[in-house]
C-alpha cells in the first residue's frame, strides 16, 4: 500500500505532461520539486509560491525550482492568512501519516501534523507564512530570480494595475476557490473590468468555477488568455489516478472543441467579446 500511495502522488503531473498543458505545483505539496521534475521531465512546470517569514526558506525554494527546470513563479497574494475552513477545524485536519510537506525537511515538513488545536494546516500557515507581504516584496522577488513572476489572487482593477506597474508578467484572476471570505465575487464577473484596465499590459489568466468547455469559452471571450482548473482534476485523480486525471483533461479538450464548433469559431482568434452576454441583458428586455 505504501508504494502505491507514493506513486499516486505523481499522477496529475504525468497527466498534464501527457496532454501538453501547464502544471502548477504548490509550495506545500506532498511531492518535492525534484520529484516532480524527475517524474514529469517534459511537462511545463510552474511553481506556486507562498513566502515564509524566514526569507532564506523562500530563497532556497527559488534556487531549487530554477535548477529543476520550472518556468515561472506564481506568487499567491490573497492569503496573508487562511480563511476559516470550518470542516478543517472541526475535523482537526492533518496529513495522512505516510505524507509530509515534501519541499521541506525536519519540522517544516511535519509541523502541519502537530497542531495544538483545530486545523493543522491553518496553524502551519499562521505560524510560518509572512502576513506582512506587500507590493514592495514583488520588487524583491524580481531582484532574486530571472523567472517570470505571475501574481495570483487578483479580483479588482486597482490591484491589477498595481501588479502591472510592478512589472509582473501576468496575473491570475482568482478568489482562491472562494474559500477565503464569504461574499467574494466570482472570477468571471470581475474579469471584464480587469481586462479593460490592464489587458494590453500583462497577460491575464483565470481560475475558479471552470468545469466544462463552455466555461473556458466564456473566459476567453471576456479577455482571459488562459484558464486553470483544480477541482475537476482532483475528481479524476480520486476516481482513477493518472488515467482519471488524463481523462478529465481530454474531456475538457473535447468539450472545448465542440463549443468552438457550435459557436462557429475555428480558433481562439475568432472568439469575440459579444459572444458572451450577461443574463441580466435578457431580464432588462422582458
């Protein structure tokens, strides 16, 4: 069983490699960057970065991802602290005994399982992630790496402008799965305003709520260059490992192709803004 569980960790990366799409690895992954690089050497790999109070930890991570062939750093900016995840608190969330935070050694790799109360993940984040992160820290990141910096967690035009002014290469319009604070807007609703303000300066990506090809089409029509999915991949992975994760990606591709065909688009270049109309448009004409 232990061997099976170890191999299971690599499945989504291999699935992404198989279909030629981008894979983003988390700082708090249960696989190390070196394991990922070895398991999927030809995958396009980006690294999602949380910044620790101890900046030497972050510096070491960046050196390792550069050496491992990762192509970009995705800085998450919407989690100075984690929102209250009541299920995690109620269940006293910890990692299964055979897993650890594999990008670290010693206490940093197992501290998540030593919470005094409530969620081990929340306590880990509270104790170790730098909640004083500011826009000036993007200058610091740019100064220590040649990798492009992508900022994830943008929901307003104002923040999009600040990110563009800092010289980041792209932004990801994201609400962190709507798990940070109740009432946060859907990413698809805020996308048009952000595109209007900074669309010509940086590339704009989107995640959150992407479940089928029509969702991808809507995001592209509203100005996103690319979208990311998370939960559907987890469903596929849980059901069938690498085969299940790959099946989800292939189903998504098929659904996108069908949506293109049914809307008369031969390529992304054929998609126009007026192909997506908000439902309120029809209510106003009743």
